[in-house]
C-alpha cells in the first residue's frame, strides 16, 4: 500500500508511521489523535477511492497522507459507503500490523465516515457506525468526519490516476 504526503511525496505505510512518530516527537506534550477516512467519486466508468490518514495535533495543526484505489464504477450509494468504510478499516488494520498500538498507546484512533444526518446517507449511519465501533474504533460522521469529508474528498475529486 503506497501513500502520498503532500510535502514528502510517495511513502510506504511504514514510512508514514515513522513520519507520524517524528511529528509527535516535535511536540510530545500536545494532544494527538489519529484519523482515517475514505471518500469516493465516480469518474466515467471508474470509481476512485481515496483513504486519508491524518495525525491531528489537536488545536495546533495536522499532517496527512493519502492513498488511492481505482475500481469499476460503483453506482449504489450503500455499496460505496460500505466500501469506503471497509477501506478505512483495512488501512487501520495494516497500521496495527506494523505496530500502531505499541507505538501510540492511548492515542485515540477515529474512523471518519462520509455519512451524515442530512441527505440519503442518514439511513446508513447506524449500520456503519455500529460496524466501526464493533471492531473497536471510534466512528465520526459529518460534520465531524473531516478525514473523509474534507481531506479524502479533496483528492478523490482529482482525475483518476493523478
């Protein structure tokens, strides 16, 4: 799984974790949380999924990384939301496999889901929030799901493959 840092370019997931560690070490007394969110956009016959990892220095900025996946066009909203949630959970589990829990004991991990009380996605809130919390993570929805609705969204709208 390859990621992009806007300031550092292409990175492996292990590099992302190391960079996050360095970011925390710059100001170890601040409060931090790890945010993972995915958004998708259809482009022609394809759907581009973008998953963002954000290390948020609460009240004092953040650093983020993203990865893109491209697949056949997914038209059904429910299926897209489920795939977005699945991709976010896959990334956090890959981070766990590389030692996330050992390196960041006690640091909150939030999964940001691109659903909210307004619009068609409100019917899916209970299902996807229940899924995320059942596997041990905190779920955030709009308007508090900036990892999905702002960071990942920004890069999902770019042309497929860019």
